[in-house]
């Protein structure tokens, strides 16, 4: 007995130790493993765990499970780190802990630290508990089935038979993840894992996983993620290479069996989108065909080499012939678009791209017949758009109409712009219960006439065709992501060692961006880690994946199971590479999934290792246990704060301000680092203080505003809100200081300029009333200079940003500068700005502009012209009467202005 025990302790993998453990401990480990993987598989059904509340709830469960894991493996050598990936994972958590000390947003940094702690806990548990190959395969099957469920839900939402918020919107499948690009990246990894499992299993497995992979590929197509499309061929090639000689043909056959039905099903599924249960037949046909092909593929693999060549040739001829027949049938169909009465309205279209001459006249002629729902705004529509070298669009012409009994001739004349390089012709139908048919489409221009057949639009769904045409690194989408990455690298270089802390990009990017884009994530996770944790965290991040790659190479070299080397590893590589283009890993559910794949690779490598390991030291076990307990407690406490904060938001919406204040106080006690709680408290206290006439309440509100700014000093919105509060309570110079700071923190937003100019104008008017004319003129001059400052910032923005650049001026800003010119006695400049402001649709801005234009007209044209403008101003905004009286009082005191 003693000898057996000593022998067990010398087992390098701790296998004998695990066998000597009681059956209760073994069962507990099994339950832990099942719960952990079920948790990871389930996270993608909750919006990918992108939002704080869901992260904290799931993270608390994961941390509790890790504590149980520590208890079951307290003396197990497996608890020790003994690979590069293990040490780097620990280093990654340490980097995020250290970044909290220098974070620009302490609360966001805590959240990111917790997230990476959860990721490493999941990695550690799965990699230690999944030492048996059969268990690893079953775990892979579980996460693959979770991906299949996500795909089916997205396809069901597109058909209209499943109702799930955000699962299908804008014509793109988002499923439970609610972001189509991340969905496509996640399903790429899941689909490859399915292909590997099918190729590595028996006939039933090949059929089942082949059908699942085919439906997943169909979902990826209709997510319309161009990044995923570009990466998919590369990772499929990697899967074939990783399979190795002798197994490559099996993997290739499984891939063809899954891909062929999905490709054929693309135009079929597109026709059934939004049509309810009738579209299920397409999914059944695609899945059934994939299963049948997978079974035929297994029979094919049993043939001799000569037989395989002959069967392959025949199959290729059959596929080519079928493709030609299908294409001929599709090209022979009329250009018809239709919405059934039960189908929701959506934009259906045929499209054609045509190179044209710039600054030239063209004429588009066609015939159209339409009908259906008489109450629809229109039944048919023809649009012509111009595109320049920067892919910027401008509409050149549009015609639309309702149903008609016979063919109607349509003639649309247009002139291309000076920068036009190509035009985009669109034949459209949108509204439920309507239909339209087009024919005899001819475009006449300087080069003569050409008949347009819209052939590609007949072969492929219009949106798919449009997205395929945009597979160009020079598009605005690709260019803007490169800009975000460049800005992130520059921003990270300012804090190179420990970074700006978790959430650092979101906190700082508005003050460092090249133009006024909005993105809370970098869309490049490597660059985001650089911003958040500096060189320490980025080194750990790269080292972790280098360690996993090392283990993966070992698995390929040692011919590990096909599902791992040709399914799991290439899928993980694809997901990681796609995260250089998008913010997939900012969704905690997808990050957990990726770390789960890494854990399975690590478990496979370690299970075959003969390296001797020792028990973990007592201090190491104590540190890990204490840290885990701290993560659990912090997660629960922050979740409690989040729950109270949500209750406060609901109460505020219901107008129950006093109760909302108490809810936010409780939220701030649990989570004192959340600046939004203090901002909400400030607003509640201000509202109640004004209702009660309490100066003390306003002081408390001021204190809460300051506390929020201490927590998020780089938040321009909070600075602007506090500045407005200071102006309301009679502290104008503090308010101006905050608004000036808000502009520096966010110089690419026009509202920052409008707010600052208005504040300086109001302070200037106040000083004029007080008789301090010199100081008033300084503030009025500053307000005028704000407009020039905005134009200078605009000039520094890249022209390629197009309409996303700052405007040269806005009606609201022109109103403020015009008023300031009026007070400064510069009447011609005032008239110019105020006339521009008066052309807006905003009744308030227009009314105030007309009010001051009336005062200007009174100086230049007499009382009659002034009276007409003033009456129109008061008609638009009757409350301006009080302001007009104040203005007359100021003018009496300072007639020279």
C-alpha cells in the first residue's frame, strides 16, 4: 500500500493521484468541467457578454467554480504553471492588475481586470480537468453545438420564425451576439471545429457535423461580414495543411460536403428571408444534402486510387453541369421583385455598377410594371448614384411610382459629377404586399447605348453582390479601421509601460482621434491591449498565444486527433486574426470561447507529456485562493451596485426622483468607482434642490459632480454637464473652465464648440448688464474665435473622412457668433451669420436668429423691417418675448454696442 502510494506520487501527470482520490472528488471534477464548458457555451446566448451586468453575473459563477476547483486540486501538481502559455496567462492578469494603479478610468480598469481573471480561470480549469482524450472530444462537441444553436437562431430570425432582439436587423444576421462581424468570426471557429469533428468521426458523425457546418457556413454568408469572408479561405487552407498527409483528403471531402450545399443554398435562402416557416424547407434541404454528401464522401474514401480519380472526375463534371444549368435558369428569370402581404418591408433590389465619364450627360430608359398594396408609398423605384475615387457616394437621380395595369415607360436623365468614376444603378421594391417587374433597360451616354441585363444580380442576392464588390482594402471601412489602429498605437506610446488601464481607449480616444469617428473599441485587440496595459500587458498577451502556438505545433507534429489539429486550431487562429480587424474579443463570451480552445490545445499537449512536475508550494496555493476569493467578492459587490443602478435609472424614467436618488446612493455604496452613479446622484439632487428651493442640495449636487469628474477626468460629456450646471447655479467662470476642457478632450464634435460659444456669449451678456464692458467684449471675442477654431480643426482632418468631418459651421454656432458680432457692433458680420442660422429647421434656433436679425435690421433699415422679423421670431418661439425685453434693457444701458 505504501509503495503504491509512493509510486502514485511520482506519476508526472498526477494521473495515479487522481485515481487514488475518492469517487466523490472525481465526480465533483467532472461536474465542474461540465458546468464550466456549459457556462462558456451559454455565454454567447447573452449578447456575447458585452454588457457589464451579464459579465459580472457570469463571472461570479465562474469564480465560484474556480474556488471549488482549487479545493479539489489543492495538492495536485497540475495546479502549478509549467508551460509558456501558463506563465504568460498569469502575467496577463498581473498586467491588468498593475494597470489599475495608473488607470485613467478606475472602474473600467477593474472590469477588464476581472474579465481577464475569468478568462484565465476558465483556461486553467479546462486545461487541467480535460486530460483524457475522450473528455476533450466531448467538450469540443459541446462548444460546437453551442455555435450551431447560435447559427440556427440567426437563420430562424432571418426567416421570421424566431423573435430575438437584434438577431436580424439591417438585412444582416447577428443572432444572439447582436453584432454580425463578431458572429461571423465566432461561427468561423465553430464551423471549422464541426468540420474537424466530422472528419475525425464515424459515418454518423460525418453526416451530422457536415450538416451542422453547412448551416453555419450559410449563416456566415448572410452575416455579410467581409472580414470573415476574406479570412475564411485562409483558415480552410490552414485546416487542410494541418491535417497532414494521409488525413488531408478526409478533411477535404468533409469540407466539400459541407460547402457545396451551402453555396447552392445561398440564392434559395435569400428568396425565403422573412417568409416564415416556408423557408425551413431550404435549411432542411441544405442540411440533408450536406449529410448525404458526407456519407458519399466516406464511401469515396474507401475506393482505390484509380477509382477515386474516376469518381472525382465524374463528380466534377456533374457539379459543373448543374452549375451551368442553374445559372442558365437564373439568367432567364425576369427582373422581378416582390414582398408577400405577410412579409415585413425591406429593401430588395437589382443593381449594376457601370464605369462612366465625369461631367457627362446620360439617359436611363426602361419599362416597369408594378402592383399590389395600394396603400404603400411606392411600388417601384429607380436610383442612380455616383461614386468617386474615394468611394464617396452622391445621388444623381431618382424616380419612383405606384402600381399600373400595363408596362410603363420610365426615362431618367442625369449628369455625372466632376469626380464621378462609376455609377450604381438600383431597381428597387420595399413595401409589404407590393411587386415590381423591370425590362428593356438601356443606358445612353457619350459612348453610345448599352442594354443592361443585371446578370450578376440575378445570380446572387443583391446585398451579397454589393458586399462582394466592397472586398477592397481601399474602402472607407477598411481605411477607417487602419486609422483607429494608428491612433491607438500613438495613444499607447504616451503611456508605454503600464498603459492607461482597462477601458483606456474609450476614456481617451476622443481627444486623440484624427477625425470625429465614434468607436468605443479599437477594432484591433492587439492594439487595444497595448493602450490598456502597455508593453507589460502586450508582451504577456503575445507570449500567451506564442505558448499556445508552440503547443499546437507539437500537436500537429505528433499527429493529434484530426478534430484538434484541423478543426480547433485553425478555427482559433481565424478568430484571433479576425480580432486584428474587429472588436470580437471585447465580447467576454467570445474571449472565453477562445481561451477554452487554447485550454483544449494545452490539455492535449500536457496529457502526453512525460515531464516531471512537483506539488504547488503552499504560498502559491494561498495566493491563488485569496486572489480568486477577491475576484468573486468584487464581482458580486459590483453586480449589486449595477442592479441598484439599473433600478435607479428605471425610477428616474418614471419621474420618481427621490426614490431614484436612494437607489443611486445604494449603488454608489457598492460600487464607488462608477462615475455614472455620482452623475445620476448629482442630477437627482439638483432636481430635488430646485423643487425644494434648497441651496444645500445644490452644494451636494456640486460635490457629486466633482466626484464623478475625479473618477473620469477625461470624459468630455461629464465636463460639459458639470459646466452647464455651474452656469445654472451662478458660477459662470467655473462653467467656462469646464466647457473649455470639454472642447480640448473632444475637439472633433460640433456640439462642444456650440456649447462653449453659447456659454461665452451668455457670460458676455451678463457682464454687459453688470457694466463691465471690457471684460464682456473679451468673452464675446472668445465666442467668435470658437467658430474659427472649429474651421481650423476641420482643415486638419483627412479629406477622406468626407461628410464625417467637422462642418465648416453649424446653425447653432452661427447663431452664437452672429449674436456676439451684434454686441460687438459688427453688424454686417452679425447679419451674415444670423441669416445662415435662420435657414435651419430648428424652430428655436431659427426664432432666436430672427430675433437678433430684427435688432440688426432696426439699426440698418428702420423699425418697420425690424418689427416684421421680430413678429416672425415670436411666432416661432413665443418664449423669446422675455429675452427680447432683457435685450432692450441691455441696449438702453449700452447704446453704443
